[in-house]
C-alpha cells in the first residue's frame, strides 16, 4: 500500500545532526567503495597523482549525486515501509536539502569528469546517467539490473580512456565490471525485497524472490572474480589463485540465508568485500588493463 505521508518539514536535530543525516543519505559506504576502486585502478594504470585525483573526484561526486538522488526518490516508499535507518524518512534532514545536495554534486561531477578528457568524461557521465535512470524508474522493471551492469562495466573505461593514447580496456575487464554490477544490485536489494513488493517496486530480484535473488547476487560476483583472474593473457601465480579462492567465502555468505534474518546487511557487506578483492586481483595483473 502506498503512503502519501511526508516527513516533518523541520529536521528533528541540530545542525550537526542534519549534516550527519545528509551524509548518511548519500549512501557513504558504497560511494567510498566505488571511489576507492576507481582510485586504485587509476593509480595502477599510470594516471599519475593528478590524473588519479581527478578520477577520484569525478567518481566521488557522481556517487554522492546518485546516493542522494536514490534517497530522495525513495522517500514515500521509505516512509511507508517505516525505514528508521533513512534520515529523510525520520525527518533528520529535509527533502529539499537532499535534492539540492544531489543536484550540486551532479553539477560538480560534470566538469570534474570532463577534466579527465572528453572520452573518459563522457563515459563516466553515461554511467552516472545510467545510475540516475535506475533511481528514477528503471528499478521498478525487470531491467533493473541493466543500469548497474552498464555503470560498473564502464568503470574500467573511465580509467583507461583518461590515458594519453585513450585506450579502451580489454573486454574481459568490462565484462567483470558488468558482472560485479549485477551481483551488487541483487545483494543491495535483498534486505528490502518484502518492503519493495509492498510498495510496488518489482525489479528483477524482487520478481525472482529472496532465494533466487541470493543466487543472482552470488553467482555473478564469483564469476567476476574468475574473469579477473583468468581473463588476462598473462601467467597465473600463487597470489592470483589465492585471490580467487578467497572470493568463495564471501560469495557463499551472499548465497546462503543469513542467520540474522531476511533484513540482514551481511550480503551487501560481503559484496563490498568482494569488490575490494576484485580490485586487488586486477592490480595484481599489472598493466593488464592497457
């Protein structure tokens, strides 16, 4: 059942609480993780201190804009679901403040992205646009996985296209990114499937149900690790094999029903861990991206 209620117009805390609420509404965990991934990749391919900083700045502002857009777009649903963990839903921060923050972050993202070069900047902005499209309606359809696949799959290109000769990354790197995105999408919505169905959000994981959605998260994430290890045409060492083996426990944590119940955030935490592990695997492959 949809609710037409709105949060209190005045936040329920002082300026410090409002600032913390605004930060929490940006989805800081995923935003920082994706930014660290992009930063590590930029450094590993030789973007240098300036290029790496530009990449990090563009990705961070893009991620912040996406996070704030997400919480603002989900406001009515979060109120209807009684989401006490969402600052907007409990009135810690106002809808206007979150909307303004999203637009300001997006406005900063455009020049910072283009400062990496027209090709890299254009690809990054395409990924950000894909993420906004998810927030603004695609999440309610069976194509809900597509914006995640596109945004994550394009991330390696954001890094390599900023190099002097503007090379595209190898296909295996973009495929691994897309797989990581699909898995991250399914893991992210797992705790909220029941609330999503109640409030009319029927993305692909919601249509599959919790059991199959866990597999939708775990299998692509493990496949992404395998592609990162086996894709480059360079010899494998003990560290690469160890990294692939290390991907199995987090994938299992995602696939198996959590003991703490359906609302557990363990699957998404394991997804973030796998993302960091995948970057480490890619860095281990040296200059494989170029």
